[in-house]
C-alpha cells in the first residue's frame, strides 16, 4: 500500500483525536466568580498551612487563579477544575521553596504570630499549630490535602506530582511524625 493512500486516513484519525481532546471552553465572569467563592477559602487555607505564611498564601492564591484563567484545561467539571487549581497552587509553592531565601529587616518573626494567634483557639488547635510548623513543608502539604481537603491518595498524587503509590507511605510517616510532635508538646506542657 503506497504511503499516499495511508496519509489521508492517518490525518483524519489525528483530527478526530484532537477534537476529542479539545480544551474546555473558558469560564464566563459569573461562572468564575461562583467558582472563586466556592474554592478560594480552601486554596488559601491549603497554601497558608503548607507554607506557614498567610501573606505568601494570599500572593500564591491570587497567582494560582490568574494562571488558572489563562490555562487551557482538558477536563470539565467542578472537581477537575478544583484539582487543577490545587495543582497550580502546589507548583507555585514548590517554585517558591526552590528560590533562594532573602531576609529583610521589615519581616516580623513567626514567634510574634504564634504568641498573639492563640486567642479563641482550643488546646488541640494551639498544640497543632506549633507541631505543624516543625514539620517539613511536604508533610504539611500531604496532611492538609488528605485531612482538610479530603482528597484520595490518587488525587493527592495528581495535585503534588508525586507517584500515587508513594502517597500512602508518605502520609503514614507524616501522621506518625505529627503524633510524636504532639506527644512531645503535651509532655512538655505537663512538666
């Protein structure tokens, strides 16, 4: 069979595949406003708890939404959009961690926020905050996605870019570490 007769069928098949993978149409203003209202609080909380810095979380959240609006998505639906948004936020946070750190005289220490942030919180919330700050950012990220957002291991893998098979073990280790830190904090308070 000469290649000239095969080429039209290959081109037609490729065009059909491209059509089936067509991008999701962008959200209109009202749809995006509703999506933002439903998702912004959880994205900010995820970034704030993972990074330990509320101001950084605000910046990264806004950048995440800008990139979300500019991106071409391939999956439709609220769940897929949220997962994609969390993936963007995770990538921005990872990029932030990779940048060299700079210090400024204007920065306020985290001890100030820890000392003044305890009003109206339960004992468990007051103990969990310092324990989470002692953990690695990746562990905080995994714990937040699993327990605050309720994501499955597969969804966490999609958001973080890690292998799905390793999420279970990494979550186990993170839970064990936070439990040890909480026991140490509790025993330190009892003395």
